[in-house]
C-alpha cells in the first residue's frame, strides 16, 4: 500500500495545518471529517506518496515543532505552503485529490459556507495598499492588483482572491469548488495568510 503524508486545513481552524500520514487518504479524510468535534470537513491542501512516511512525518513534526499547538496533536500554526515546499522534495507521486472528499451535499455546502466566511479578507488590516500587486503562489508570473479593501482585479475583472485562486486551480487541473484565497496569493514575499498571522501575532517583518 502507498505511504502517504498529507497536509490538511479546515476553514473553522484558521491558520492551522494538520501534518499526518496514512495508507488510504480518502478513508482517513472521511474519518477525520466525520468526527463529532469537527463542524465541517477537512480539506486536503497537499498529499504525496513517499518512501518512508513514518520518517518523513517525524522529520516534519521536528522541523516545525516550534509551531506545534499541542505535542499530542498533529496541528501546527503555520502556512501549509511552507510544509509543502519541503514535502515536494521527498515526494514520489502527488496524491492530492482534485475534489473535496465529503459524505454528502449537506457537508459540501457547509464547507463552502465556511470557506466563503473565512475568505472575508481585508487588505487594510494587513497593511496592503490599493494598487499593490499580488502574485499567485503556484506561478509568480500570474499577478493581480488590489482595487479596494476586499477585492482585486484579475484578468480585467474585479473579483475576490478566493474566486481568482479557484479559477487558476481549475486551469491547473483541480476541481475544488472553493479555495481559501489568502493561502494562494503573496505580497512582499509572504502569502496573505502568513502576513495576517504575523501581524495578528504582533511581529515585525
């Protein structure tokens, strides 16, 4: 069976990523998402097959140990892109699902509502001015311009960071019905999500 290491996010757990391993990603996602303590399903930000999932998981947990919320849990307060960058080096095969893995339409709609609520990002709260240029995290040649406190101009159209990210992810072969925009756009060398975390923590750049 494949040895898979995964990165999971959840819109009801802002700025947290779960780093774990499994031999059956779909079953693992369904199991975690149906837990009574989780209001909406988890999203798989990235997953890949590796040669030794135990060692890779241990290495990631140690590398990001200072960001770990609880030593008995696999949750870390950091941007998943940082972990993905390291994990890709060890990947044999990308196992990231192209669609949300949910039990039914009710769960899907609940997930989409939370994704939309979490995407209410204000540029003024993180010191990004109107006119600033954002870059897409998966291809920095793709850019958008901030036009007001909540929206950007992307390919000549005013839209949200989340809608623009979803459009680009679809072009790249994904089929996710929603995306958390702040995870996919960067400004001044950091994603919007990282910038928000840093500022909320009171840290200087």
